């Protein structure tokens, strides 16, 4: 937990629907990994709620209870039998979540503008009532390499909304599905301070830095520390933590 007004511990973890590299669904393992980072806010990606493939469980809710933290779940779309035949007549949700030891208030959630053939994506804008309140933006950007223009547009769409909340310290985190130096991440750099980040995917032997925790560029924040716990099994990604301050 952040006890200093001058620093913000911002994290992200793509939890792969709770399924580990060993094909075991284990939310306690996910929670134990998150606990080591002592974050102020963390964006979870690939989060199921009431879906057949994750045993109809509320994954973010379970993590919140295990860590005694507050959670906001932001669904990107409804999981139907068309997407997962095992769903039957059930209707589940899939999206992202923000988790924090502090009170959370959802200010806005948007569905990103994407072609119909792409999986729907969302961005959530959440106020975190830390000692110094701040804004946390969570998202999970499309992965398709042929859709560079669409993914760039998603980041600009997010930045346009995020700018409205820049009266408070402002951060964005999530799986952005592209590596430093790409056209997509060059677009991220237009509005956000992007530090050199470690590879987080795949978890057992990371080669790709595709998970990000960045700060609003106009606020002149600096990355004071960067951590990526060496958890090789709990998910197909490793978690990421960036400590921001001035």
C-alpha cells in the first residue's frame, strides 16, 4: 500500500482467465503473486465472470476477497455459446478489472471503436481514493498484427477520454499487445511516459514486453522502480509493477 504521497505503485497482470501454464485454474496462486507487489492499483486482463471455461466463477471477485481489496470489473463483451460452446444457455462476461486496497469509483467505461470482426475491447477510467487520489485507466488492446491502424486509433481514443481526468495523477496499465518501438507503442508515447519495461510474455521464458504501466506525459512523472515477479506458472504472462513519482 502506498504510504507516501509522492509515489504511486501501478501494476498490471494478464491472468489468462485464471489458467496457468500447467493448465490448472488457481486463483489463490494469482492472488499470491499479486500480493508480493504491494500495489496501489492493478489492472487485471483476461478476466472471466460466470463463464463455462472458468467454472462459472467470478475471478476478479475471488481475487478481491483473497487480498481483502476493492475491485471494479469492466466487461468488454458477453460470453455466449457462439464464443464458447460450453456456455449453453448461460451468459457470462469477459473483460478487465481494477483492484486496489483503496476505495474505487468507476468514472467511465468505453467500448473501443473497432471493426465488427474484432473481439470487443473496453477501457475503464477509475478514481483511486489513495492518500493522494489518482486516476487509473485500464485496458487490453487488440492483438491482430494486421490491424495496426485500428490499434493506434484505440490508444488515441483512450487518450482523448483520459485527458479529461488529468487534474489528478493519471496512469494507464494493461496488456497492449505490442512491443516497444512498434508503431502502436510510438502512438502510446504521444501522451504517456513509457519507460523501458521488461519482457512479460510468455511467462516461462519472457521475450516480449507487451504489458505496460505508464504515466500521463504532461505530469512529468518518472519511473522510480520497475519490477516483474518471476512467476512462471500462474498465468501465461508475468505481472508488471512500475513505481511512479517526481
